[in-house]
C-alpha cells in the first residue's frame, strides 16, 4: 500500500514538474495557479510536496503574485494530503488564516489519524531523512520541511487531543532542525520556539512539559561531533530556556528522571559539546544534587569523569564563570570524602589552576575571590605546590590583595554554599520502594482497559521488580522507536517515583503495542488485551527475561479423561495457562463462591472424546488438575454468554475472599488477592474498566487518573461494590509453597 502511494506521488510530481517547465510566469493566471495547487494537494510525500511547491513559488515570484479565491482556499485546505503543503501555503500567505481555523484543524486531525493508522507517523515527520543527510544542502531542505510541519501543527493543532498524542514526535522533529551554522539566522525556527514557549506556559497538561524534558535529555545523548549536520542538543539547550515553571516541574518529576538516568540516559556526555548556557549548567547541578540525595554514587562518579574535563574546556567563557565554579565546588570540594580519586583529582586541578592563571586578567574582583576560596577549600591531602601554575596564580592573587586565609574556612564554606554530600544514614535506601503518592494513568480516549491492566501489573510486585531492577537495560538512542520493555520501564518508574499527585500518560507504552491497541481509539476487552500484551512481551523481550515473566504468571494443568462407556482413564498433555477462566452455574439463584467455582472448573466436565479402547467417539468425563501453579495467579470470571447469536453479560455478584485456597497436585496453596479489575457495561469491549489494588495494608480504587483510598478490610470493599461493578479479572499472589 505504501509503495503504491509512493509511485502515485512520484507520477504526480513528474507531471506537475513538466507543466511548470513549460510556463515562464504566472502573471494574471490565478485560475491556472489555483488548479496547479489543487493537483499538488494530492501528493502525500512531504519531500516531493515541498519540492513542487517550492518550484511553483519560484514561478509565482517571477510574475505579479497570485490571489486565490476564498472559496478555493477552503477547498485547498480540505483536500490537502500533505502537512508540508498545508504549512507551505500558510507560511507563504497563499492561504489566509481568517475564518479558516476550523478547516485547518479538521485537516490536521484527519491527516494525523491516517498517519497513525498506517504506522507512518515518524516517517511523515522525516526523522530518519534528517538523521541521514549527507550534505548541508540536503539537511537544510529537510529541516525546512520539518519546520513547515511543526509550525502549522503548533498554530492549528495544539488545542486538540491529537496534538497531545504525537507531541513527542513533534518535539523530536523540532530538535532535528538545529545546526550550528544556521541556528542564529533562522527566524522561522526562533518564531516556532517562541510559539512553543507560549503553548507550554498555557498548558495544564504536565505530560507536555515532561515530554520536553525527556526529549531534551534524550537528545543530549546523540551528538559527539561538531561537524555533524544534525545537532539536536543545540535546540535542546534553547528549549530548556522555554520551559515554564521548571522549578515546580522538576520537583515532581526529579525522582522519575533520576531513576531513568541509570537505565536510559547519558544526559551530560554531549549536552556541552557545542557550548554552554546557564540553563544547562543549572540543570546538571540540580540533577547532581538529586543523585547525592539518593546516594547514587555510581552515577555521580560517571558524571564527574565525563563532566569536569568538558567544563574545563569552557573556562574561558567568563559569562558562565559562576555556574562552572559551582559545579567545580560540588564535584571537587563537597564530594572529596566520598568520591575522592587522588590521581584523577590532581589531573583536573592541574588543568583548572592553569586555566585560572592563563585567564587571570579576564576575571573581576568577585570572581578572583571565588578562585581564592576554591584554593583554600581544596582537600587537606592536596599538595598545592605540586600543581602546575599554582605559585604563579597565588602570587597574582596576593598582588590583587585577594584574601586566602585558611583560618576562615567555615566562613568560606558558608559563602560558597559548600555542604558535604552524604550523611551517615541513608533513609532513601531503607525505604527504597516507598510510594510517596499513588498515581493514576491518564485516559487517552477509551484506554481504561489498558490503564486498569497496567496498574494491576504494577502492583504485581515480583513483575515490577523484574522490570525495574532485574532486566538488562536498553540504551535508548535518540529517535529510535521505543521498545515495549523500555516503555514498561518508563511507566513503572514514574508510578514508583513521583512525589506529587500527577497522573502518568501511557502514550508511548500504547504506541509500543500491536494493533488494534496501538492506534484504535475504541474500547477493548481487558482480558483479551492482557493475553495479547503478554504475547507482545514474548516477541519484544529477551527470551531469558520472558522465561522469568512466565514463572510469575503462567501455570501448567493436566486433564484426565474417563470414558463413560468403558471407564478407561487417559491423561492428556501438559497445558500451559495464563488465566483460570471460571464459568457461572446454570442455576444462579444462589450467590456464587469463588472457591467453589474453581473446584467446579476442575471436576466432572462432560465432553465428547475419542476413546482408544472403545475405538469410537463417546461421552467422557474430564477432570482437571493443576500440576504447577504460578507465583501470581490471574482468574477470569467469564461473564459473557451467547444467546441467539447475541452476547450478553451476566451481572450476578460473586463472593470473593481475600485469601483463596487452590490445590497444586495434592498440596493446598493459599493465594492472597491484591488486584481486581472491574467492568461496567453490557459487553466487554464497551463500558468502562477500573481496578482495585491492595497497597500495603489498604485497598485503593484506580479509575484512570482518579485514585481513592477505600478500606483496609476487603469485606468492606466488596460490600461497597455497586450493582454494575462486576469483578472480571482477579490477581492473586501465592503465600506458601
């Protein structure tokens, strides 16, 4: 299908190109221009669309301009199949904005829907093309197209649900438009960044702000060479200045970002490659303080080894003197009792002192005093006189009457805000998994089935431990498609780490799934989704990792068949199961007991069976034995039956105990209930899903982003179920055996 579209676009492009070559100018040929633009709107490929529009524009400029009739402008907007043409016509003012906002928004919405359903969203934004540019000219063309797309989306799409759905792609595309030779002269890019700042200031969606921060940090890992055409961390550095409320934002996501660093980011390794700004240095120091607070020494050592040498290169930048000095103080003074590396520190100090001495004439009196303070505060074991240029620097400071009194150390520490990193106790380690706030998951339009199942998995503690701490970590590369495992990790880290009641938007996790879950906005059956989710894990996780998941959630059963005619017993093969699916009795006048439903599931089912001894097909009695039960057991209550071709829901309530006993072979095992997914509605792929989860001693109700504490006693929780609240999936963890 995609290849057919490419061929059609190529054919349209070549035909239009030939027609343009035969025309010298468009003076007073408004109808002809309008017709050509109408034909251009049929092109879907953004690169070809830009090329042909650029050629039309060049011919128009040779004439006397054009004036497209208002009704034709509306039709052009409606028929446009390329976001590039939409953006081009808008920015060149061939299409006037007045009274056409609705048409622009409708077209954008339809195009985004189509791109998502086709799975070509990233391709349409030219992410790969930008990364693979071979020449500067090619890069300029691709980045121009990206800016046309982003500009029209920010202007007309930013108030829509669709814009939020693809915001990460928009930001990643925008990051690709930065180049160290063009950025200062690029007025269009600067205007887009200003518009983005206004949008972020007005947004009430933390997801947009956290997406920008994640993209900035991720972009900073990409570039290593200043000669590369695409330099996303140039835009990343500017974007830091555009994020409003960064203090408040950081306060509630710093735990999450700190955890992500270990597994996903190497934030600081290239953020400083093409220069420094106050904002990037402040962000580095802020995150460093968070890592100290949480005793993350491995990360801190890595930052120190990579960061200090790069900062030394920028010591001539006097405008950032204080920010650089603050980081030197933090990593070379405050840390010496914990991260002291005498040989490495001596190397750094040699280079720092030499730079102070070489640049001495550039410093003002206040900066010179900070340099003197730094020397006074150097660790006691530092052999200062062995440092290159130390005596020269000391003499220059004395000549300027700069105080270097070691007797004033306590006062200097106070003025420089020096604070030794670690205290003796580490309360963070004691409460490694303490949840400060319980966080919901934002509904992305009929995603309550996904949110409920993911919350139930999050409170499956063995599974959470695998995802967060046991599995091998993938290095995320800038703009590479995010894997299912990575997005599970991102989601779980957020749910575990946030310090404020800000719900998480599981958009990237949803986009990692198979169809229909990836793009379909219709409600889905939570039980079917769970099966497909585990199949996706099998296809996306490392095989050894998936084996560990199966140990948690998969059991083995064995059936025995007894022929009703000859009474011969035959054992069936081992059967792997993820759910135990329980059916209601035909006589539903008595309230169903969950343990009795399990026993009935195992015993005396009448089936048609091919008996080897009788040599014919006859009625047999099937009994089921659980030969291996999983650590975490999922029970599905089959509430749906067919009558006359229609599917109906059984709304009968059942009696669920907080502790359920089930036999594994002949051994009785206890299972504790920890999550229940509830269904509201008539059939499983309509209505609404919520989940009750046990958190430590208390039961909580998670209804998408709404989290409510219910009770300690599950009996009281169950009594409060409304008639339409029907338990559908039960999650239990094994207590013994």
